[in-house]
C-alpha cells in the first residue's frame, strides 16, 4: 500500500486517509491527483469526503520544504444521491502557511463518478477540476507487502520463500477511491511560483478541532514510505503524519538510515550498509515529490520527476530500500480499470457489488 490506512489516526476516519499522490503532465498543464477513502474498508465505513476536513496540494517553489502555494479543497453535506458540493481555494505566500487564511476561490462544483455523473469544472484561470469516486490505480500483492513490512520491522531479509510469483494478486483490484483532480495551466502555475519550474509537492488531509484550529491527519509525498518504515511501527506513522517536510531530516533521517542499513546488511548488498542507508534517506527527505513544470513525469529506477498513474512504484521503492532487485509480480495491467490519457485521467469507478 502506498499510503493506504498507514496510521491509527488515518484509520479512525477513512475519509481523511490519503492513499496516493500523483503529479504529472496533462493535456493542458500540470496535473495534481489526490486519492483518499479506499473502498476496501467496507460498505459500513464513512463515504465521500469529510465535510469538516480540508484536502490540500502543497507546493514548495524555493526548495525549503515549506509551502509557497496551496490548492485547498473543502466539502459540504452530501445530497440525497450522495453527491457533495465542493469548493477550491488557492493560497499563496504567507497565506499558504496560515490555517485561518481563506485565499481566493477559483472553482466550485459537486462530486461525481468517473464514467458517470459529475462534470469537469473550469476554474477562473483555465484550471480544470474534478472530484468524485474513481477506480484505485494502485496495485500491490498482500504477501509481498507483509514480507517487506516484517523485514523492516525486524532488520532482516524479506521472507518470500512461500510466495508464488505466478499467483501474485492485486489486493486493490475492483476497489475504488475518492479522487481530487486539478489541472493547472503551466503559465498560471508559474505565475504563482514566481516563475520557478522546479517544484516540491506534497498533500495533506487536515481536520477541524474543537478548539477552532486544524489538526493534520496525514501527509503524502514519496510513495511507499509508510508501508516500508511504519507498517510495524504505528506510533511512527502517527508522529510522521503530524509533522512537516522541513522537519524530516532532523526527526527521521537517523531512524530511517538505520532501518535501511539493517535490512541491506541482511541482504549483504553494500560494503557499508549505513552509508547506503544515509544515501537513500537523502533521496527521500524532505518527503516531497519533485516535479519540473512542463516535463514528462515518471517515478523510476533512474530517479523521480513527479509520478504518473501507472508508475510501478512498488518495485522501484522495494528495490531502492533493500538495495536488491525486487519484482513483486504485478504490473499496471492488473488494475480493474486503467487510467486514461484524457481528463480527469483517473480510472472509471467499478460498480458497487450490489449492482453487478
């Protein structure tokens, strides 16, 4: 799982549980996609988006791991058919770091379902926006996930001795997520980043508190951080999700480097496992997804520039953190519905089981 159900706080209300973040080149500009609330939690889980929460794309334009531009989604009460009204605001400069700033409203609409209801909405400056239920584009085999989690929980090799690659299965096949899709024309995005094309992007979900403030529930930058490092350390998952990218090096670099070093030492694939762990940590922290505006995106073995909806991040990340070639047995073809090349890019949502 990339970020699916990755901490106790996120599991308390799956509407705030971020599953994945994507940033890539679209038809007209830079596309940001945030997925939350996977249907794997079952029909009794809360549906849709949290009306007392916020969902934000945060963009760093000067490499200090602090946001300079924020695109913030908020949601209202669901209607009789379950559709929710939403509003999208943009915040820049100091306002982007102020929980109480309102910013500029750039679009409003209602949620829908890919392949069904819910229309694309045009923003004030040519943005394209869509929010609603879509197919989950992520894939992973449960046994491989568990083995890697055990390895990093105990500092050992991943035990796949009983795993049959030929029987690998995507645990998220047929599942849906609730997606936020925002496409911003490059010239409009650059106008708000001061012309800086090299960006750092992450996403957060936050929840209103009784005291009138906001509590960060989850954040997402690089894929697969939580399944690797906090699958067996829920306290780390909650702590990590409550902090900021500019704190990552101070708070987590030593712990992360040590855990990588222990596993790499077990594999025997580096002369100096600690040095290798520090090199991987330098790549992962601060935990923001780098992307250069106007360029093709890709998260691969040669490095990362954003992330597309079909990048095989499982094999990439598991290979990186173990310093060992990893083949988890699955490809992008194992998802139930493939993402498209046309807006809103996310896959058509699978029909509920009761309707099949």
